[in-house]
C-alpha cells in the first residue's frame, strides 16, 4: 500500500515536472500562442520597446504579468513583471507569478513612470534568461 | 556704381514688398512641443512644459520618446469629464495616443492659459501649460485655480504664468 502511494506520488511529481518543462519550452520562441497576446496589438505601444523587446502577456494577469520579452529573432530573452507602487504600499502582494523560462542569469529592478496598460508609477522586475539577453533587447 | 545702387534699390523694394504682403501669405506662427522620456521610462515630460505664444499660433506636439506612447490632452469636460483648465471660449483638444515620431497639431486663437496632460502619464506628472497672448488682451482668461480635479503634484508641476511670460519658454532637458 505504502509502495503504491509512493509510486503514485512519484509519477505525479514527474508528470507535473514534465508539464512545467513542456509549458516553458513552448514559450521559448515567439509567438507563445494563446492565451498570450502581443502587447502592441492591444495597446498603443511600439511593437519593439527598447530595453524590453516585443512583449506578450495574458490579459487576465495585468498589471503584474508575466510579460514575455522576445528579441528581434523571436527568442525569449526575459520575463518582466510590472508592479504598481501604490498597490504595493497598500498591501497588495503579487505571489506565485509564472516564469517564461527557469533559467535566469540576472535580474534588473527599476522604476517606470507609466505607459499604456500600466498607467501609473510602477516597478519593472526583469528576469534575463541568458547573458546576452539585455543587449539583444536594448535596441 | 550706378548698377550697384540699382541693385540696392531693387533689394529694398523686395523687402518692402515682403513686409507689405497680406498676413495670409506670411507664415503663420508655429511652435513645437516634444514628448520626451528616459530610456527606461523613469521620467517623462513635455519639452518645453511652459510656453508663451501669440494668438493664432499652431502648436505641433511630437513624440520623441522611442519607448513609449503619449497624448496631449486639454483639461476640459469634453475630455473624460475633466475640470476645464483652458479658456472658456477655446476648443479643447485630445491628440489620442501618439507612437514614436507621430505628431498632432492644434491652433490656439483665444487669449489665456491652457493646461494639458498626457493620459497615461498624468500621475508622473507629465503636464504642460501654454500662455496665449497676455493679460492685456481682450477676452483673456487666467489660470484655473481648481485643485479638486488634479493632484497637488500636477498643480505644482505647472509653471507659473508670470514665469512663462517672462522667459517665453520653460524647459528642462531631463524632465526633472
């Protein structure tokens, strides 16, 4: 009985791990597919944002995201979160946010005054997925 | 010598002819206000954010921020039911969102003080003030004193009318 339980738990863990790996694998190239939408298709913003690249997001997850950031070649380069400062100071927490890739080489956190979609002062939290990602997203 | 004198006389006639041309042929006054932002969007601003012009001046707003979109929107009930901060006789404007290098023009004919803002960046506060003419002009309407519809940060970010009239234009390179 115990062995059966452990086997089931192991399979469940393996299955969840596989699903998670499979999900992130599907996001590595642009476009990531539904339910993600390209930000510039639904908001008045440039298709490629200097510093952030081409962004995709699931609308239900706004404002925090994750926003998936792709370079000019369509490679997933960063996962971005946008957290309004007023909401944070009022006690809102953004927990258990998804990531576009499990590999993270560096993280930038900086202030943004606002833009369509998140039109209030907020923080950008940028998880870069490889060492060259920041350079590819710059311009 | 006679030839040179004739040339001078011809030149003088040309200048006189230009000066006496009907106003409609001369170029109308025009000014440019840029929408600017830092690379990461920490700061956004109008440049200049304070400007004095004569009545009839056409203002061209142009987005020079490569990573953001901006609007120029007059404070007026026609725009999202905001409290009026332009002369009563003036027509309100709203550029809608301008992507990088896009522009929008508005011609201001009524003397007075015009306050405007950028929709996604009002909280920044990305606002500006244009003074058309001066208080001696017929129909002049001074600045709104309302502080209910705008935040203290917005109110404080608007340059004083006296400073705009003294300096002609007020701008800061990095928006601070």
